């Protein structure tokens, strides 16, 4: 995620901004920039690449003298990582500069309106809309101007703002994107996270949604959206910098597991408009959607597993035949394409060599391609005919969690949209699916609340040698992911099996106390899976079941049960994966392994 810093005080601002940004590097970024008020103008330097580049360009900040400024590390969302798209952004006469974290969801509408009023945009970002809107509403009173802008924007934001006409002040505001204010002896700070200011102060204010802050070098004023001054309590930070970079979590993986409700919301929300699904970036007319004759979902690892789930959803709801392919197989197997084929390539990094090669293979055959990608401006995002971004934010742990969850919901959105356009579901079914989709973030949050139980359970299996994950239908798809999550970070051998397939060979491996994790979320298949659980249990297996709330029947065939909140059967994977991620995480942690960087693995596999 992007990082924000701001400083106003009696020291030179630029070196403090660069230092603060360096403490936010862990959030992931692809460009950086700073703006400093030099006594008469707002100077700005920004650049793609690492902070080192910005430090060199500004000679450690020396080329930007001044006592107040704002800085930003950008992780590209709207517009690829370029110097121009980097923050801060100016208004037209460079008298206002703004840095932004978050996503302005109605930016296109606002941009069109502003363009009609003569505003010229230099970047592709949603943030530049804010700079011009601030300009449009500017009336000499920054607080009043900011509130007017806030009433017009939809989405999430944390902003740092400089007004040239108010050189003794900086302003900040947030909604659904974190922002803190640090109160120091030699000046005051804003930041998107505490580590950026810890070197200077431990006295911090946590800003709430739609609170506005006015900072001078020796004062802080807080306002609500009605421009009324409010009082806030400061907090004394007691933890140290290294803990803070992971926001207090021991590993990035756990932090990312906990970011899933937000990541899923961020991926769903921009595409859910007034009880409709609007996927502008799809670039397909309704006619073209009706003409789809077949979908290939091509990916590697966990991204492939989302495809295995999506096959059930596309086929079940939209009645479009789907083949799911491992990219490394697809690229060499000479697949048969027919008119109306759509190839969907799913990838967190957008750089996975096999997935990229598969995409190119499909394009060479003249087939329409769609990327579902997390990293903006990555190769797959650039080369696919169209790209639907997942808004998971940067994922640092090698084992994917939040990217996986956002890929799933992106695929659900597509499947439901296709089903509606192709008249395979009626309005009532459509609305019911949307309702269940919207509940997912809260339901994920609820499941995260029982992490201690999973930790306790995981601690019993630290020395185990083999684990089997079983399920039928979508439950089989979840098994694949649960098994990979466990094995890649714990180094315990695990396998996923379609539950009915066990007795065709693998059941001979079941011994006394072998752990079998059974996924039992598909009502129509309950009975069948319960029989398979009985089969392994009578051979000595210890069975952990993951099932829907209320399915007490399962307790007769399992030794330990995790219950999931009620959702549409097509979406259960989004919930069932949470206890499995936590289980993998806690087994790895308990075995004393490096959870975030398992041996032999890389975050982005750019070789064949
Ligand atoms: O960046 P991608 O989504 O294309 O990566 C695909 C796989 O390499 C990735 O999902 C991998 O399997 C992870 N280690 C799973 O946690």
C-alpha cells in the first residue's frame, strides 16, 4: 500500500520526509515523491523506483529547502508506475499539492466534469482529481475547501495537503485509509503508519474517518466534516520500529491474513454499483459476453486454485464450459480454441513466467484474453487485452492469502455478471448473490476472531508427517489451497484429494492419528463426504472438519469441527480458506520456521 508522510516544524523538511518514507518501505511501492514549501513556491521531485533514486535526485533532500512538506511512496493502482503518476500531484498553477492513499471510486465521473470545466490532467491517477477539485472549490479557507471536496468524493482516502497561500500550515484527512498525526518537540507530523514518525516522537493521534487536521509547527487542530473543532486524546507509543513495520504482527503472512476483509471490500466495492455489477475494465459488450463459448482459466499455484473454484461458479451460474489449466501445461499442450473462447490469466504478481507465456500463446492464436492481476502495470496486466485488477495491495509473504481471496471474488463478480447478461439467473437470484457477496468481508472478519482456537489445534500437529485434505466439488478446490498453504510454509507433506478418490489408492496411507482435514460446505454433497470421513476415521485418522454453521450432523464423523457462517454455496471457499490459512500459519510458526520466506520459494516465479 502507499505510504504518506508530512512534516512542518523548525527543521529542514525534506530529509525528514525521506527518512519517514524509508520507514514505510515495507508497505511496498514502485515510485516516490516529495513536495516542500520553499518560502515562496511548492517545489516537487518525484520518481519511479526505490527511494534511493529520490534521495539521489534531491541530494538527500538538500535541493528542496523548506520547513514544511509532504511525501509519498506509491503502489500503483490507477495508472502504471511512472514519474508522472507518482505523488504528490499539483493543481493547475502549482499552488496546491496533495498526496493520497486509497482509491477514489468516482474519479472518472469527477474527472470528466473537471475536464469540461477546462481542467487539464497530466496523470492517469485518481489522485489528480483531488488536486483539481481542491483548486475548484478553493475559497481562501483550506478547511472549508477540504470539506467541500470530501462531500464530492466516494471511496477511501488518507490525504496530506499543502496550500501555497497557507505556508504555515499543512492539512490532512482520512476515510477508510489509515492516518496518524505525530506531535513532536521540533514540529508536527502526519503519516500513514506510526514507524514513519517514531524516530521523532512517540506521542501520536489516531485520526478517525472524516476527521480533518490542521498542523502548524507548534499546534494541532482537529475538525469534523462540519468544520467544528473536536478534541482528541493522544496515545503514547510503547512498541519499537521493527514491530511496527508489521503493524504489530509477528509475520507479514498474519498481517496479510488479517487484511483480507479490507482487500475483499476494496476489490468488490468499485464494481458493485446500486445493486448492479459494473466491470468497466472488462471491455466486453453484452453481445460479446453472450457469444462466449468457452473459458480457459490459466494460472499457477494458488491462483490456479482460484480457477478450480471459479470453474464451478462459471459453469453453475453462467452455464459456460470452463477448462482450468496450469499455465506450465497450457503453454505446451496446443489447446483447441473455438470462436468465442475467452482465456483468463490469473496472477498476483503479473510476472509469473509460465502464466505470461500462456497469455502470449493465447494471444498468438488470436484468442481474447483477460488478466486478473494484483500488481498494476505488470507484464500480464499490460499484455492482456483487458485487465481486471484485484485490489489486495502489496503482498509480501511468499504464501499468498489476501491476493488469493481477492482473485476469488473477482472471479465471482465475473461469473455473476456473465450469468445475468446471458439470462441464466433471474433478478431475485442476482440480488441474493450480491447480498451474499457483500457480507463476505464481515464474515471473514468473524472467522479471524477465532484464531486462538486454530493456534491451539495447530500446536497439536507440529510433529506430524502427513496430512490429507479432502472434499468434493468446490470443497475439493478449497482442499487444494489448504494443502498448499500448509506444505509450503510448514514443510509437512500434505495432499489434497477429491474425497471420493481416496479409496482408489491413497487410503492405504491412512494410519492411526493421521490428520485428515475434511471440507464439508456443499449441502448437496454432505452425505457423500461424511461417508468418506467415516472411511478414514475407522482406519484411525483424526478428522478435522470445516463445515457450515448448523451442520451438527458432521460431529458424528469428525473429531474437531470448525463452523463457517452461512453464505451462498458458491462462495464458501472465501470463508473456508481462512481457518486453513491460520492452521498453516500456526503450524509453521510452532515449528519455528521463517513463515514469510519458506525455503526454496520466491514470491514471484519469473523463470520457467
Ligand atoms: O504471482 P502469481 O499469482 O502468478 O503466483 C502464482 C504462484 O506462484 C503462487 O500462487 C504460489 O503458489 C504461492 N506460493 C502460493 O502461496
